[in-house]
């Protein structure tokens, strides 16, 4: 079955440093989604990428979809304590009514 | 706007007891509905999903079952809970072919 891996599993950064998490799928994806889960909370949908090579920005967050549509990245510029949480990618292979979630990257920001 | 409800928020149950968790969605019609489980500090495991009333797809064999008696209602059940059933149970809905997941607040289940 489809597998979606994320690296790193954990990341500790000083406040103000940049952060990147990478997402890799074993199969080609029709689209990829990113979610954020704050400690003790539920995952919240952030964004979706559909086109090969697509780049989208949300304030300090930059999302990229790979040319082969098998990988993606999320980059946060100048992290803040409000960025703390676990970031999940989720891939949709198309033709299925479900997505496969990545293993997640837990971000800790040190003030 | 769409809203998803789950209850209860927390639940402590003895081993061998039954379980019923309910999820309802407001503000949309014919959504796809999903049940996930998340063990402490772990990722999201898809348990069941439904594309319509009475239609259930099971992703993981286990002692849980799901039902969708109404368009916007999704129920997760068990006849006898196991210790390994402890976790954070999340219901989600999706309304497009891209299957973006919109999660409810979740139920934290502890089986003792």
C-alpha cells in the first residue's frame, strides 16, 4: 500500500530560526495536503497543492510540491512559539475517497 | 459554515465494556466521513470511512465497527474494549474530490 514518510521526526529550533519538514510518498500523488496539530488539539487543514512544482505561501509558511508529485516540503521562516506542534502531510493518490497521512514532524520552538 | 461535533471529549472505560462514539456534521450534505485513531505521540491511523449512508469501508481489522445511519452521522462502536483501544479518536469530514480532512475535536479514550 501507499506509504508517506516525513523527516525529521522531531525538530527543536531556537525562536527565530527557520524550519523545514520533508514529505515523501512511495507513489505518485494527485494532490498533497498539510495539517498542523497543536499539543492536545486536533489536526487542522492548512493548505493543498495540486500542480507539479507548485509553490504556495501563507505568511511565514512556504509549501512546495515536487516536480514528480511524489514529495513535498513545508518551510517556516523565523519560527515563533506559536508554530509549536506536529505537522503532517497527507497524500491523495486519486480515485480513492481517502488520504494517507505522513508520519508527522514534531516542532518545538525554544524561546 | 460547516461544523463537526464529537462527544464525549474524554472517556474512561474498563476492559471488556462496550463503546459508542458519535460524530455529526452540520452545514453540508453527503460528506465523506472518516474515523481515525491516534496513539499518544504517534501518527494518524485511518480506521473507517464512509461515502454515503450505510456504506462503510474498513481499513484496519480490529474489534471496532462503524455505522452511518444518517447522512451526517457517523458512529464508532465496540462490543468489548481492549487495552490497546486506548487513544485519541478523531472524526473528520470531506466535501470535495481532493478529500481535504476537516477534523472534529476528538475523544480521548482510556481503557483500564
